[in-house]
C-alpha cells in the first residue's frame, strides 16, 4: 500500500474546486489510456461539496460521461429517493446535470428495493455486482477503481467503517451490512478495507475544524481498528486533501504550505 501524501488548501471552497479539477484530470487520463474510468463517490459535506464544484467546473465537459462507471463507498440503508441517501444527494449535486450512462451508475441497494429490509442480502448483492465488473487484471473481487474518495469523520470513520465495530475488522468480504452505527441512520451498507485497498488511488477528504483531531490521529498511524481512516490506502497513491482548518493539529513538518 502507498504512503499518505498531503495537500492542504486555504479553505474548504478552494479545496473542493482543486479536488474537482484533479478528479477531472484523473478521469480524462484514464479514459484516454483505457477507454473508460471508474470512480467511487463519497457522501457527506466534503464529498457533496466536491461534486457541486465539479458541476460548476469549466473543464467538466472534457469528461466522456458515458464512459464513466460510478460506485459508492457506502450508503444509508433507506428507501429509494430518501434525501439522506448518498446517491440522492449526488444526483442533486452533479449526476442529474451530466450525460451519464444509467447502466454505469451503480447505486447501492435501497431498503425498499429488491432485497427489501435485509441489509445483509443488499450488501451481498452489491458485492456480486462489483465482482461481475472486475476483470482478470484486477487485484480483488472488485474493479481496480481509478479513484476512490472517502470523507473522514470526526471519529476517524471512513465510508461506514466506524472505530472498533465489526465492519472495520472484515478481511475477506468486499461489502458488508452495518448495524448500530453511532451516526444515524444506524443501518448502512459499506465497502470494506479489502475493497478500498484495491483502488489505484484513494483520496481522503477532510475540511473544517471538526476534522482536525481526526486527521491528526489517523496520520499518526494508530491502527485501522481504532482509526479506520488510517487503514484506507490506495495501491499506487493515498492522497489526503485537507483545508487549513482540518490540518491545524498536524505537525507542521508533515505537510507543505497551503495552496493559494
């Protein structure tokens, strides 16, 4: 796994804009080399901020949206269209405004979908969908995502992998159901660390003073069980994208000066 690299921006708005530009470049490069690209989206304040910035980016039309596969790192196990679902928020922020191929938008199951209220069956179904998309060249039973994005929670959780809970201890399955999450709603579907670590690049997004302690803990390498963000690494690159507030408790020698 790759060692973390840090980029610190002046504020969350600039961070979102710069991350959106970085993502456009990564998608275009992948499509140029292989004909398609694969990205895992994250929800939350920072993930949705990035998508909104991408929607406004002048270069967004450089992306061939019809050749882009979108996946999710986790989802709240709620009915289809619920405003708290990550896919609902992503559609509002960006997806409804670009010409995606619906067959390439891989939303996680809803609680009123084909699996009903069985979150374990929903997780297994998503794992099967990932496995069908994986090729012989991939490093796990998931595609080798070009970019997998994760928001970092104040408790160091990523996706719906919370400190000490069973999901963060999973070493074989790629997707699991989560029960009793400390952040509502308590029932969720999430990728596991084995799936996350199959990505070529993992980007961790953290902005705001409420993320400062989490970033400092995760980057001190305390172990993934206590700090799940510490275990989120990409095969070729692990990139922490922060604003100055989120980086405020890090040792100054750990990161370069804030970007303008």
